[in-house]
């Protein structure tokens, strides 16, 4: 279950923009696909990132996933509690499992992201494709 | 099982050293450079022997039983090779002793290079790389040097989605951007995708042939033409060479660079994870870029040629994992041309035999003649809540080492089986029987599989805690 | 020899079962054009007896450190190997196993590697160690790349007193990766700290130094570490002769961020240069950036202790092009040899071994310097290797020595311009007084 006020990417990140600060995490679908998360490589605070640039890495036991920033801006805060408790992403992907916050440099970019409704349709399609796999 | 550290008792010694037979001198090392304590365990020789013997009994090797680990070619490791590699002139030869006194070692390197060139259809070889992955890196470095010399700055390396992870990792380590090529429904390279992606900024296509599905690339000649047509090089990951020894040569397929895994195809033991050896062969136009030194022959004398101005440099000190080279060369000499071809034929026959026996009980995603190995999918067993991993673990209870699971990544619940040529029909039959039994168990008693193995020193281990709270070394309390 | 098991009859049965008439049908997916139409051009097969004869003859053409007295080190050290090492390493449950992917069937090797990781941490004074890498040279190269991943900086600085072949490997790896490689010079047989201080900048990812260095001398690690850390570069200490760590302060005690090196000395034979044993140990904070395999302790479903390969998401089979390294294998069997060796020697034995090495080297050095025309090249603290100046070309000396079954030291001019008259000599616990005396006597004959 996602959040109405969040926006979503094709790579399964969410962003919640409040003023010019956007909080970023991965969706419940993404965490369920990754499985038990064991490490999170967080970006440096102060780093300037472009939209869809790889900013963090989330590792589960058997796989790894780049986390792309849904928007451009400067990283202003990272969720340090993930270093000791990466399982927060599994348990509470939309709140306690947030990954980083950025000061948005171009709010217009958010227009290119999906709403919850569109994201849910997108996930349904992904699931269909995955069962068709050999 | 205790750790060696937990057996420690103050004052015990497990080795005897000679007494000092020279006058004792002041070491002349300042106190600030000396250490006060070396926190090593203190155990007797018997403690050491019992401890590591006990550990060995908790380990499964090819000598323990059937080991059909796909893509690893776990064939029998001839004992005579161990004896040969242990000869003093090999084992105790110093890498910097004079060339005149190293003629035997240099001969091994020279003649093995020559034979590998014949087997693969290449013109020159380096035996320096310590493993397949280092061979890949070496090969790509040569490709890079080749394009640099031509004044071209190619940025991409193409890698099929079925490739071993080392391929993209090696390309990245060599500074290349990795472009993935999907597989087609027959398990080969998707030709349409390849044509679209094999552009003029592609340095090489890295291809395993037979590929990691155990399938021969049927379009190999066309693939080579496409890549060469845009000036790119063809790189062969020779991990699966066991299937085509004496049958076909990568050099004839259009490959420009090939690495071999001597610890797979050429019978050197895997050592529980290494040492391996990953020689690289190239066509003439790349030979000038080989790592230094290259062993050459002048009259009846072998020498190390360091005068190679266009060499990529070095990837390893000295000349390679020499004792592994000795074992591989002994293997080639033991088998000869007929013997090597017989290896490929029997490896392929064994694989096809087992594949056809198992296709009823397990999903066979690519139904074609396979080469030395084949990939099943545990997809059907998923319906009973049984995963490929559970099937693998249950095999341990039946006395077999499990196949490779979850690789290649393009097959769901992949189970990759490589019997090798050194297994007889009875062994294959009993493996088949166990696999069929397990398929039945999956349906009727899935718990048996999910709780397997039961016959081992430990049951399933908690990998999640191991990763989240890593404990990577013992510490004194 | 052949190792194929099935008889023709069994093969026939198998073909019938598949539904083919001949094995050739299994290769029909290979284009006719590339099917080999002649036998490989290789020598005829040999029986086991013939094979042993052939290889004994080849091996007999080499000198070996059993028949020859060896005073040659320079990165490969002729130490005594206790019998327990080959006996235990030669157990086929270890050496015929693959990588321990299936933990339950591989607890023996996994636990041994965990012990190896611990032992290397104990020797080097570092927090964490991997399951081993190919060799010292490539381990140092991996350390350089790891440092640049940690620091996100693009320049690697190496001391010119590092083993020349190691530097060549680091340079090859680093430059192909798109990073810059620079060397700093030496003074009085050790890294020039004045030059180093000038070279290191905020672009430097790592400073690489070897201790004892290639000349056998001890480096001023406090000073080198300080220079590196002042610019927030990683301080990487390379150990090529790890038996020195029985006496010398560990890299960790000098504040090293990474200790990388060669473990051949620990129970592995010289083997004409390989397989040897690379290791890489680091401070805890760099764990996620480490290359290579790691084994961790955990528990099974019954709560018993067990071991698994862990943090695999760093590695190529999971992270592919984004992995910390492309390495897939390790030198497990060589690591096992080192583990058995260190356990057998233990706390006291290892200290005693180091002392023997150092004392023998001092005897050797003082005896050589008694000879007319031989001079010390450096006056620095050293461990078991040192450089002397010779009255005649050291290559000539070596040639003469081989006639008395002695392997002389390394002519340093092979790697360093200006040191053509220099000879790098090494003594180990194997260097008996009578052998050293024989060397001295022979040298007197050659140069007298």
C-alpha cells in the first residue's frame, strides 16, 4: 500500500515533497522483491545529485539494488538508523525506512513521476511480466 | 566444533624450530618498531592434526562423491598430478633463480602455452592470470591497449544477460561501460538486440560458448561477423571449454581473445575455492600486448622475454600459479589428442543423459541438445512451496553435492547440473533416482526438503544474521 | 591415461536412452564450418609411469631449494614447512572441494577460512580480513582500488621501495581503471618522506608503502602514515614477508587503514612464483568496500555454531559491474596452509621463528661485510634481507655460486638503475651456520 501524497518512479522509489525538501525511500513492492535487506550504502550529506542518478545502494542477501534519486537537488539528511537497522526498510518502507532527504532544485521534475494510481497499475504490469519469465 | 583459538593452552607448541647456531647479536631495531605481543593460539602438534582432520571431515570434495556443480566442471583430479607438482624441481624452484637453472619450469610454461594455443585456435598465450576472473581482466586490458594503439576510444563492452557475474565486473574494473544483451527464446544471444547494440563504440563482446545455459551459440559465426563488422573484438569466456575439447576451437569461431580455467577443464583441483589459473590466449594482432614476461625459446634454450614495450604490464608477481600449470600440462600429456576429445564427448553425453531423465519431473526451460551441462527450473516445485535451494539441500542428505542454484539469473529457480566425463552411468543413475525422489517428496512431504539437510554437522544456517551482524573473526573475551 | 569411466556398452545404453545413434549427433548444433576435422596436434597420450618419467626429467632441469642453499628472497621466501602442513592441506576433502557455496557441506573449509581471517587480523593488527586474494601484488592493487572507492579520489601514490613487480601490477590495475598512478623516490634505502610530503595532496586516495621494504629495510611508518592522514588519504601498508610480524609492530599499530600482502612465507612453498597467498585486512569502517570473499560466524536452526560466506552483495555474482572487485575465487588452499602453519607455530614458535630469521640475517650480513670489497649499501634497521655492494658484478657471483649449489641473492640492478653492483641477500631459519660459512668461503674464492 502506497501513499496518496507520495510520487513514484519506475525504479520503485517514492518521494514525499514538503516545501522544497523531498524525502526518498523505496516502495513496499521494491522491498518485497529484494527480500531481507542487510546493508544500505547511504550518500554523503551535501552531495549534489541529478534526477535519476544513482545515490544509494540497498543490498539484500542475494541481490543488490541502486537507489536513484527521483529528483535533482542536494542531499541534506540521511537515515543513519538504517546502518544498524537495515530491516527498517522491510518493516516500514514508507516511514521509518526512508533513506535520504534532498533540497529540491527543480520542483518541476516531479511532474515526470507517477501518482499512486499510476504506480499501482505499473506494478501490476511488472508482476504479470515476471510470472511469464522462464 | 571448537575453534583453534579455543583449544589454546598457555605454553603449548606445535612445531619444533632449530636452536640458534650463530652468535646472538643486537637486532638494531628500535623499541618503537617492535611488537610486544603476538596473539596467536598455543596448541600442540596433535591438537593441530586432530582439529584440521576433524574439519576436513566436515567438507565435501570430488573425492567424497558426485559433485554436479554447474559451470564449475568438478571432474576427478588425477592423483598423479599432485605427485608431479610436488616434485622438488617444481615445488621448490625459486622464481628468481637463474634462467639457466629454471629450464624445466620455463619448458612447462612454453609447452603448455603452445598446447593451449592448439586447443583453442589462438596464436599466443599468457599463463600469468591466477584465475578466470583475472584472465578476463587481462584480456580486456589487452583489448583496451589494442584500441588505444589504433587511436580509438571505445567505451562499451557487451555482455549477455546469461553471463557469469565476473564478466561485467571485469569490464567495469577495466573502465568499460557494460551493456547487457538479452537472450532469445532458444537461450542464445538475441540477434536483433545484438545488431542494435554492437555499435562502433563497442570494444568487445564477452561471450561464453557453450553459454551458461549449457547451450552452444548456434549463430556464433554471424555474431562474430556483426561484432567484427563494427571493429569490435570477440572475447571468449572459456569456462565451458570442457564441452568442445578437440571438437571445435574458439579461434575458428571468430574469437580474438579467450581465457581458460585450468582448474575446471584441465583437471587441476579447486582447492576449496582456489588456487585457480586463468591463462589467456589471443590472436596474433593482440600478442604484442600480452603481460610481461613471455617465455620464448631460442635454439634449445628457454628464456623470459621482458622486452615487450607494448605489454599491458603485469597482473600478478612472477609468472602465474605455476604448480597449477604443471598439473594442467601433465593432464594434457596424459590424455593426448584422443583423450581430450573423449573428455568432451563423454561430458556432453553424460549431461544429455541426465537431462533427458529429469525433464519429466522438472521444468526444462530450454529444450535443446545441451553441451556439458544443462539448466532445469524448480518452478513447478514452487507450487508446493519448495525452492531450488530446498532441492539442493535435500540432495546433500542423499549423499550428493548439490548443483549450482539460482544461476544463470535468467532462469527462475535455476538448477544447473554438470556431471562431467569422470562419472559413470551408475553414479548418474543414482543421482537421477535421488532427483526424481526429491521431486516426489516436494509434492508429498515438502517439509523434508525445507528442513534439509539433516545429515550434516549443521542444519541450515542463518545467513541473514551473518550479514546483518557480521562476525568475521574470533576475539578473546 | 584416461579418466573416463563408462564402457562402450554403457555409452551405447545411454545413447539409446536419449534416442541417438552416435555421440556426433550431440554436436549437430555446431556449424559444420567450425567442427574440427582433424585430431588436435598434441603429443601422444602417456601412461602414468611414462608421465612421471617425463615430468621427473623436466623437473630435474631446475635448481630447487632442497638441493641448493638459498640466499634468495625478494618476494618469495624459502622457509621450512612443518610436515603437518602438507599432510593436512593434502586431505582431499579440502583440496578437491569447490568454493563453499553450500555451507552445510563445507563447514570444514568455512571454519578454516574464519580462523585464517582471525589469524591474519592477529598478525597485522587489523579489524577485518578477507578470505584471501591471488597474491601479494594483486592484493596491493585491490587495496589501491578499494582506497579510491572509499575516498572517491583518483590518484594512487606508491613508494619506489615497494617490490618492483608489485608496483607494476598496481600500475596496470589502477591505470586501466582510469586512475592515476605515481611513485615517490627513496633515500638511504627507505621512502623519501620529504618527497612524499610534497606529492600527497587532497587528490590522493592512498599512499602505498611496503614494510620491510624491497631492500629489506624498515620504513618510518609513523611518518608515512602521518603524511597520508594529514591529507585524508588512506594509509596502505604492504607486507611481503609476514614472518617479520613475529617481531615487528603490526601495520594496525601504526594506524594503517589497509594491510595488504603476501602470505607465501606462512607454510606455502616458493613454487616458481605461485600459487602464493594474497591477503587484505582493513579497519572495520571499510568492511563494505572490501574486495573478495568473507566468511562469517552464525548459527544453524538448532542454535549450533556454523559458518557461511557473507556480505556477498559486495561481490561480482550479485552486484556484477558495480561489485567491489571482479574476483571470484580465492587462494583457499594456500590460506589453509597458512592457517595450519600459524596454528602449529603458535604464539611462542612464531616469535622464535622471527628471531631466528633476524639473527641469521645479522650473522650473514656481518660475515659478508668481513670480506674484502663488500660494503653495506644501507645502514637502516632491517629484518631478514639486506643489500650489500659487491666488488664484482653480482650476476657473475651468482653464476659461480651455482657451481657450489648455492642460490645467491638478487642482483638489484635488475630493477633499480644505479644499483648494478648491489646484491639483495636473504637468510631464513633454514640458513644453517655451516651453509652461511660455506657461502662466505665460496665468496672469498670468487672475489678474493
